[in-house]
C-alpha cells in the first residue's frame, strides 16, 4: 500500500493591474507569460496555461498540496510585478490590484478552461475584463462587489 499524498486541485486564477491600467504591451505580455511559466515551475506549481493581456492575467494552475491558494497567488503576483519592473518592461511601475479571482475547475473541465484562456484575445474583442470577471463571479454563485466597497 502506498502512503504517498496525491493531490490534483485545479484553479482558474484571474488578477488585474492596479486600477486596471493597460500597461503591458503585447511584447511585454509574451515575456511575462513565459516568465510566469518558469517561475511557477521553480515553486512546484504546475501552470498548465496562462494568458497575459495589457491589464490582467489568466492562469490555470494545479495547486500543490503544500500551498494554500492565497500563498500561491501571492507568489505569482508578487514575483511577477517585481520581475516586470526589474526588466523595465513597462513605462513607470507595474503593480497588481489587490485581490484576485480563484475559481475551482474539475478535472473534466480542464480542457474547456484551457480553450477559454487560449481564446482570450478574441474574447476581449467582445467583452471587457470587468464583464468577464463579473460573469465568472456570477457563474460560481458569488456576490459581485464594486471596487468602492473594497476600499
């Protein structure tokens, strides 16, 4: 009998730039996407797919058993903003908005979420980030809070 721990806990993560400013150019977004992949791996976080836009990030991760979701998000957000600023990828400074979305994904839903994240560019031609986040919050039966309520 094996006494090892086995975990598979998928989360669709979403976070935005401070004040949702569109700071990341396409070239900077591509670089940040690659860096997030490498950094996640170095921390034992399996990042299956991510998409970085000018003002927000989507990532599908398998949360390792030794991390809680808040710690994983802090690692990804904190290090990535530090790296962007260190590399001078944006004019001024990049900061991430407080908070994030973390939505559970079943194993059977992984392919659909991957397709959704991969199709972000086309998706945002039709819907704003706020509309998209509001739809996710509603889908997961959470209560939407306006930014003013968080201050």
